C-alpha cells in the first residue's frame, strides 16, 4: 500500500498525471471515496498526464466517457447512478475488457459482480487540509505501478 497526501486540487491532479506515466496500457483502476472527494480530479490529472487537452467531467449521467489519446484508450466510468450492475452490459463493458485500455471506475461497488477485478484501488479520504490517497495493488501489474509511482511523485 502507498499513501499520499494532496493538499490542493492541483497536487491531486499531479498525482493522477504521475499515475498515468507509470500505468500500463491495460489496467483496471477502482476509485473510491465520498461525493466530492476528488475521484474525477484524479482522473483529470491522469488524462492530462497522457496529453489530453479537452474538458474532463464526471460521467455521472452518461455513465462512461471514452478518451483516445494517441495510441492510448481510456474509459472513465461513474457508476453512482447505476440502478443495476447488469446495465454495464449495455455499455459494452465485455468488449472493453478484451482491448488494450485503462478502465477507471468511480463507485465500483455499484457494479459489483459485473466488473473485472481491479489491478489498483485508490481510496480518497477528506483531511482537514486536502485529501489522503491510499493506493492498494491487487495484481502483479498493480504492484509494478505502485513501485514505479513511488519514485515519480511530485
């Protein structure tokens, strides 16, 4: 496990960018935390770290936003409004699992039973000043990400 403090939103985005720099092309990341904790902020930094210049918003109503950045494919999911995990089938999740893509899931507990196992879990907690991020690796690629990330943090 790796814990990181982010005092500002900018620092949280920098952590996301550092994560993108060491993330393999095929990775599943769960993002956990209360409403407003900064899950989308971390994703914004991740995408910016890959070179994405457009707007990054939470896919609360669309459930998924695809991003193609050069030869990288990323899919940002927000499952907060998911009524039933079976709805993930309509989003084409099964097809995405066979592609080289980074899948970032906010509110993964709402998709329980239908989601792939996470390579990496990021839990974001409020602190008096900023946020505390706890990263846990659940696979060999996830462990490699944590090892590489510990040397790239801002």
